[in-house]
């Protein structure tokens, strides 16, 4: 009996981990890691930032997976987009929401005990604002009746709020001062927005046909294959142009090491963006999505290592 109970608990834990799409957490946390290096945070704050954002991302995808059960059952998913709720009844709503709560609230004691001056009034109030922004955005993205992920263009805006604003702002609170220098924070927000801009639309573009069948009015569904493909390609062009301008500014200021590697990654993205604009099909969108995920992770790590502390 004890052995069977233990096996059941382990299966529940395994399915909770799968539901949270832990590999996607590395993408969110990779942005946090890049910004931590850029902001010159102490090692312990770098670790807290990475772990907090990773836990938050896992909670976000767990919530998303819970409310996507029906649509995911009709969607042929790859490994990174699987949903264990389709084939298993072990995960009850109570277990799932306890799991999400644990993931989201775990970052609070981490901040209190390990972040410098975490309980000083300005930092505490700003941290509460960042936390509220992230949780509210995540809930509104997945949970009916708002469910912004199924509302054209609002799905893009909410994603930008979570990755483009919450993460750089939150990481900026983890240093010794109340918040990181305004110029670094601004660059952090710009870099984060450019990163998420290239990831989200190709992601929902790969699901266009199934989302259309399920009545999920995403930006991709609203625009259709032709316009959505052109928009995704245009966003990639803007993303590469933005990264190029920011890199040149930082290199000219002596803040970033001169390197051709980031530009080579950008050229690969541009080629595949042109391929998507030409073919306008799921295969081209999926290829662009896979490459953008890879270049975003590698590019973020490279940026952190190429940064020259002032």
C-alpha cells in the first residue's frame, strides 16, 4: 500500500513538472540571467533572479496548460508543448493550483532572505508592484473570461508586459540599491521586448490551424496565414534592426565587446523570416520558431559575456 501511494505521488510530481513545461522556464530565466549580468548583480542575486523567474514561468505554463486542456487535446503537439492533462486524471484542479501557488510564492522568501535591502520601503513597494503585474498578466492571459491569449493583438501586449517589462524591472530590484541605474534599466527593457517580439508570434503562428478550429481568436488566427506570416517576418526584421542599433550604441560606448557572432545569428533569423514570408505555411513558421528560440538563448548568454562592466 505504501509502495503504491509513493508511486502515485511520484507520478503526480512528474506530471506537474511536465505540465509546467520546464524547458520553457529556461527561456524566461535566460532573459533574467542576461539582465543579471548586464546589471552587475552580486552572485546571490543572480541566482535568486534566475530561480525566481524560472519558478514564475513554470507556474505560468501550468496555469496555461490547465485552461488549454481541451484545445491541446485536438492539437498535435511536439515535446515542448505537450499537456499531461489530456491522457491523465491524476492532476486535480486542487493539486494544480496548489502547485502554481507554491511556484509563484516561492520567490517571496527567496527575495526576503537573499536580496540586499529587500525589506526597505521603496524596494518592497516596487517589488510588490512587479509581482502584482506579473501574476495579473499571467492570470489574464490564460483564465476566462478575459483569456487575453485568445484576443488578437492583446495576446502580444500581455506577453510583452510579462517578459518585456516585469522581468527587467524585477531583476533591476535585486541589487544593493533600490533599483538599477535608469539607463541600464531602459536598455534591459528594450532588449527584453526585442527578445519576446521574435518568439511569440511565430509560436502562435504554428498553432494557427488548430486555434482556428477551436475558436481561439489569436493574432495569427485573426490575420490569417498570409498577413500573419508577413507580420512575423516584419517583427523579425525590426528585432534584428533593434538589436543591431543597441549593440552598436553599447559597443561605441565601450560597454559591449566588439563581436560578429550576434550579427551572424541575426542573419540566420532574417533568412528564415524571408522564407516564412515566401511560403506562408506551418513548416516555415515552425522552422523560424525553433531557430528564434535557439538564437534568443545563445544571443542572451553571449550578450551577458560580451558585456564590459564599467
